[in-house]
C-alpha cells in the first residue's frame, strides 16, 4: 500500500472540504422532481412573513442608525443581515418555486402572471438595497397581488 505524502493528504482533504461546502450550500427547490405535492398558499404566507420581517428590520435599522454604542451597532448589523436574508428568501421562492413550477406558458394569463412574479423579485431586490419603510411595504403589496393566483384551502 502506497504511503500518502502530507501534501497529497492535504490536497485530498481540501478537495473533500470544498466538495462538502459546495454541496452543503446547494439549494434544492421544491420540487424539481414532479412529485405533485404543492402548497402554493403556504409559500405566499411565508413570503408575507418574510416581508413583515423586512419591514420590521427596515424600521429598526432607521432607529438604530444614529446610535454609536457597541450594542446598537451590533443590533444594526444583525438587522441589516436579517433584512437581506428575508428579502433573498422571497427572491428564491419566486425563482425556485413559482417561476419553475407554477407559472406556465400554457396559462391564458401567462404574461400578466410573469409580470407580477417579476415585480415581486424587483421589489425584494429594492428592499435589499435600502431601508425605507415604503420599499418594504411595496414588497408586501407585490406579494399580496400574487395571492389571488394561489388561494388557501
């Protein structure tokens, strides 16, 4: 049996670590395999919850922005990160779920649906770019406009 050199073991370990990191960060959208299990309304509700977090974060960012103490700065950074995360959740849900699974060219109102879904992505992008309350409210409104397509049971 060949004895591996330290360099080869290090390279193999780094390659394995890199592979684990890549696989760990991969997002698997529901449901790339046509399983037939969809809960569109639940995803609308989740996006509304995400938009509520974006709104709260935006308000707190404004409130904390003038403070210079360490605790306020720490909370400010955390709220910025939270706002980013929840806006990105909305973008991912639209892209990975609705646009790949639920919006189809065979639908009579395809163009209108596509525009409304795209509007949510744009609103979420703008919510990531600034901390204005009106931008967060525009995100919520754009999601609410999709709700008519995905009523609850």
